[in-house]
């Protein structure tokens, strides 16, 4: 019985159709190019773009899945957290569809959905979910850096988050200081491939503190002062590559060290990683090597499902329905600041 899911919490308009843990269709219309001109996401523009693209993207997802709206078993959408005007477009469209089709509606927590994204397109979810729990989940995006202790399915606790900038924000802001286009994360990843990560030494904030929180604004400030003191450095392409590799190494070092430390302390057997920054190659490599050495199973979200997508919303909504979660009222409002507990 298929389920339609919509995701419009930030700058991706996404629709997906899932059925029994399988993604039948998954479409994302990204607004990254539009917002690049402004150096960040402009909420009003994001909402207008969602309105323009939501219906075509949804139609196409249903068409690709070969599913008529009447065949849908349920409808889901992201309820929060996110940009209020952006969230509203997807949530209200999904509620209207559920009302017209007389189907249950589920308003989904965006970060809770990220927790399940490493299972998309993997082996059968039923076996997997139990095999890989409990686990420690790292969610790293442009807006958040979260460490979550997942005890069992739909049962998790937030154990740490960033006290200032998110990891993705640190990539983007240090990239901007180096003159790279927004979002700079993928560009730093690319340039760092041919750079020396030990060329320059930057701080690893909070790496030794006995908690699960993160901080990245000090690293950004340190890059700013470094560039002020070495104004000619960016003119040399190899120096730029080395700088990218060194900044990336500092961010990745903190993420890997703190994630593995939490996993050891809480005696879990598995680590999962999702969110836009989870597509970073150095992070994937370092986590892979560290998990192998310390004998943790590692579940990385597929690159296609690292960034915001409706497939993860659908997968979680379907699990919730199967586990008899209550549907969300059709007049339920968005929750832009909904915190993960
Ligand atoms: O999850 P996401 O698509 O959107 C939200 O922020 O919710 O994450 C976007 C963030 C941006 O900060 C972007 O620079 C970063 O993910 N990012 C990367 C890479 N790809 C995307 N950061 C480092 N390396 C990458 N390959
Ligand atoms: Zn996200």
C-alpha cells in the first residue's frame, strides 16, 4: 500500500512514493542555484519556489511510481523544524491531499527522518532496523550537527548538538572567506582531494571536552584571522587546495572523534550518518577507517539521500503507521522550532 511523502523544510522541493520500505519514486527540485546569488537561503524565495514546483514534482513522482492518487494508503509531510513559510507549503498540500483522498496524514520530524535515511535502498528494512540498533547517529547538515542515541526503532534521545555554527555552516562560511561560491561544502571537498590536510593547523573546538556537543564558530574565526595574516595565500592554487584540506581535516576530526567516543561510552555496535555533510568524502573515509579499527558497523546514507529528501520522510511515516502511531490531525500546524528530544 503506497504512501506519498512531501518535504519542503528548506530549499529542496521533494516528493516520494514509498511502499513497504521500498522507494518507488523519489524526486528533488533543488533551489541551490537560486539562493547561491544571495550567499544563503532566502526564506521568502524558497516558499515561492516550493509553490511553483510542488505540484509538478508530486505529479511526476506518482507517475514514475505508477501509482494513482486514489491508490495511496496515506500521505505524509515534514512538519518541522525548518523555515516556516517553506514548511507550510508542503504540510498544507499534504493535508489537503489526505483530506480529499480520505486517508491518514502524518506530520514528520525532519531530523527523526534523517535518522532513517541510511536504510533507504539498503537491504530489507525490517531485518536491518533491529540488527543495527542500538546505534549512535550523527546528523550533519547546513543547519544542524546532532548526535542521537537510537535505542530501538522510534525510540531515541538527543545527546549532543552544536552550541553555535553547524558543521555545514562552517564549510560554507570558511568557503566564503576563501571566495568560494555558496554552498562551499562540495567545493571544499573537491579542492581538498589534491590538498595536504597537514599543511596548516586549525583548532579542533571542543574535541577533548567530556560531552557530546560541538562548536565550529571558533574554527571559522581562526580561518578568518589566518587569511587576514596571509593575504597572498589564496592566489596560489595549491595553497588554496591545502587550505581546504586543512579546514576539512579539522571539521572531520572533531565529528569522527566525538561520534566514536559517544559510541564507545554508550556501548552501541553501530554508527549511522546522514545530512548534507555526510556526502563529504573525507568524512566518509575517516569514519569508515575508524569504525573498522574499532569494530563498529557503519551505515552511511547514500549520497542521493544525504541532502533533504522526501524518501526519508516517507520511510519513517510508513514505519510509524506500521507501529500504530496516531495520525496527525488535518488542521495541525507547522512546528518550525520542533526540537528532537
Ligand atoms: O542537509 P542539507 O542539504 O541541507 C540542510 O542544511 O538542511 O545540507 C547542506 C549542507 C551545506 O552546508 C553544504 O555545504 C553541505 O551540506 N555539504 C557538504 C558537502 N555536500 C554538501 N559539506 C562538505 N562536503 C560535501 N561534499
Ligand atoms: Zn535536513
